[in-house]
């Protein structure tokens, strides 16, 4: 039950649930709306939108060869992989206005020989929108929070080894119930990052979390 208690305000905010857009085709228009609302409220980009993403989604992998000189002065060629976020391309937000935590920028803006493209080299400022992995969002907030592929995050937490022993002092819970409660606790952390507007994007509507949201919609 997420209803407010002991409040006289009529400002209830917005919850937008996207169940039928696995390829993010609606994301650009949604984000433009959030940008507009941010400007109307005289918010900086930093305050306006927070993007939360799952580590396995919204990314493509770039492979490259690295030349290393070992302790015996031999030249060794090793392969490395970089995960590259596609968020700039999907939202039409210029990469210089996106700050990524432990990610690289969109591949179309990436120069393979330019190490300055690494996200940690970009300055986090009031002009940048933050893009954070779900597990790093604790304590953060923004006027609009965009939760992308949240069902994938829910499922990954459900499958973790720790989930089976969650609330282990409650002997009446089955393992499945423990896992669900563990995953739901992580998801709830993400869903409470929004000040006004919460955008929930589901990758697969028939996933376990997608089914939970459909039941929520039917009962609302």
C-alpha cells in the first residue's frame, strides 16, 4: 500500500507503467516530456531526471586489442571488452549531457582510440543527467525517475544465492517467498527514488514482475 497518510496535499505525482515497449521506441517522447516538466519547474538536468538501468540491458559490447609489455619486455596482445550504453541514442540526449556510472557512452559517439570517452572522465555537474545501475541508486532522487528493464533487475535479484536465505528467521516462508521478498526489497529501493514522476519500463510483460504490475493495474 503506497498511499500517503496524514497529508492535505492534492499533488499525488505520476506513475507511468510501460509494459509493451521492449525496444524502447516510446522512450524518446517520454523523456522529452520529463525534460519539459523539469524546465517548467526550473530544475537543473541533475535534479530533473535520474535514469536507472540494469547491468545486462541497454548495452552493447565493444571488443578491442590491447598491447601490453610484460615483465620480461615481451609484447603481449590481449583482448578486452567494454560495455557501451545506448541511452544517448535511445533518448536523443547528447552524450555530453549524460553522466554514466561505470559505463561508456553510446557507441555512435565512441572513438575506440580515445580513452577520454570513459564515463568516469566526464564531469558530474548540474548540466548532466545521471545514469546509474540499480544497485547504486540508494539515497539518490530526482523529480522524474526512469526505471528501465526493471523486470530484469527483479529476476536477477530473485536468482541470487542470498535470496534463498533472506528472512531466514521466519520458518513459515518457502524459498520462493524468500526470493520474492528479497527481490521486491531491492526493487522498492529503486521505485522510491522519484520525487514526482515514476516511469517503470518492463522488458517482458509476462515476466514475474511484469505480471505483478499487471495485477496492480487491474486493482487500481
